[in-house]
C-alpha cells in the first residue's frame, strides 16, 4: 500500500516537474528567438522600407514601359543582406544579391507572396555544396489603381543565429532531461522520507488494533455466554422487558464480535501475519454448504435464494477465505435487499486464452448503489447509508475484507449496480490450471 502511495507521489511530482519544464522551455524558446532574431528582423524590415521608398517610382515607371530592358542585378558576396525589385510577372529588374546561385530558389519561394506589414518569413535554402542557409525574408507590395504592379523583397542571412539557436535549444533539452531524471529521483527520495513517519504511525495503529481486537474477543465471548446462561436459567422469572433487553444485548454483542473479528482480520492482513492456506477442494460442494446455511436466514426475511453452480468445480485456493468471501457478499446482499427480493449466487469457470479462471457472482434485487458512491464501496468503514447500516448491523469492513481476500488470491472484484434495481458483485479468481 505504502509503495503504491510513494510511487504515486513520485509520479505526481515528476508530472509537475514536466509541466514546469515545458513552460520553461516554451518561455526560453520565445525569449531566445526574440533575442537572436530581433536585430535581424529590424534590419530586414528597415532594408525593405528603404528600398521600397527608393524604388517604388521606378517600379511604377517600369510598369508603364512598352519595352522593358532587364537591369543587371549587382552581386555583393560579402554582405549579409540583399533585395530584389520584382515586377507583376515575378521577374526581378533591379536589386543586390549575395547568393546568385540561389536566385531562382528565392524567387520561387516568394512567388505569389504579398506580405502584410511587419510580416517576415524564415526559409531554408540548400547551396550546391549541400550546406543549408537560413534567410529571413520581408517584403512590401506596390499597387496602382488597386492593381498589383510588383513588390520589393529583402532578405538577411541568419544562418549563424539559427545555428546558435538550435544548439542552445538542444543543450536546453538535454539539461531538461537530466533535470527531470534528477527531480524524479529527488521526488522518490522525498516521498520515501515523508512516508516514514506515516508508516511508523500506521504500524503502531495496526498493532494497537490487533492487540485491542484480540483482547476484546475474550470478554465479548464471556458476555455472550453469560447472557445465554442468564436467558436459559431465568426464563420464567424475567419480565418481557428483561427478555427484550437480553435479546438486544445479545444482538449488540454479536455485532461487536463481528466488528472485532473484522478488525483483527484486517490488522493481521496488513501486517502480513495472515497467510493463505491453499488447498485443492471442490468449490461446488462448498457453495452448496453455504447455500444451505443462508437459505434458512433468507427465508426468515422472506427473501428468495437461487444457486447456479456446476456439478463439480475443483480449485486451488484457501477454502476458509473463499467461504468467508462468499458469506460477506451474500450477507451484504441480504442486508440491502427488501422482503420478496431475490439473491442469486453464480459459480462457474471461464476460459481466457490458455488460462482458466473461476467466476463468482452475487446478484441481488436490492436498493442499488449510486454511481458516485461505487468508487468508495471497498473503502474501510465506508457505508452508503450510515443510518441503515447501523440499524442492520453493518460495520463498513466486510467489503474491504472481501477485496483483500480476492487480491490475496491474485484475482479481481467488480461491481455493477443501479439504483432501485440491485447490485452484482463479480469475482474472478485464477483456477491454477491450464488448457493442454
């Protein structure tokens, strides 16, 4: 139990650290991106604005020329920035360039692009030698009479900034992974430290419950025996009130004895003292024995009982614990089923792949359990209706013990319930035999 809690705390701490790292990396991404690219963005936008102011009139005149002579574009290989003046057909007629071998690739990328104010794009380009360049592009479109007549595009080589940015992000990612691993280990260590006083307190509480339960069993047995002797020896001398008082006392002692027994069972189970005593037995015979016991009890409460079990079903399990499990489920069904209701015990064997498993189902037509309460139905001392449970002698421990018995047998228990229609508790246990 504590191992699961520690693992959950560690997982929760790791998830919180992951969220923190995600926010940190996202913030770092935008901050680094702004810091590294801000100057280049300002430079390319300034260049675009400058060249647009300088060439916009040329662009208008060029549009009106009947014979257009292409202007030679200057090559400035030692610069970081370039620009093109493009006509409406997408052909450059003026500009400076730093990568003449990339002219066609650049023109293809910007073809049809009519940038908005302050809009920039970062595009990768491959040089003939295989090297990748990253260029930040900006532009300004020119219109006359509502018609597009061309544009001025400018670009800045940001390969160095981009490489620095990628290296920084890679280093940041690696550091984040290392930090996450270290934080998970730290979370596990802190959870272990935090659990130690809780485990010590729980151990002391468990010992107290076990000792108290054990010590209470003897005086309760004495009280029960004394009440029975008093009732048998003084039957004629007792008034009706005294007789009823003795009956009430016997019911209370019986309920306290059951509570003490349940507490002792759970305390021993938690401490690991209570071990299963597995043996091979016929579950069909055990089911019939239990059914005979319960039929008398259910008949007194005007409840119908049905048993569906095969002729024989050999299993390898703790017979006493399986009997206790079925008794708890049947008793629970009886408590919450009104007179005239029906309780069914189904015992069968199912095949799942090569494995066989035993299916135990207790179905009733009782009051049912609300969906929001079903998740806690196996919690210790949890009772759906405390007033009703107190009246019928419920302690809130029976289903917790049933769950422990199932888990100790490496099985599972499921609940299906609907208010006003009843509940079905289904148990699956390994039968410890395989298909050949």
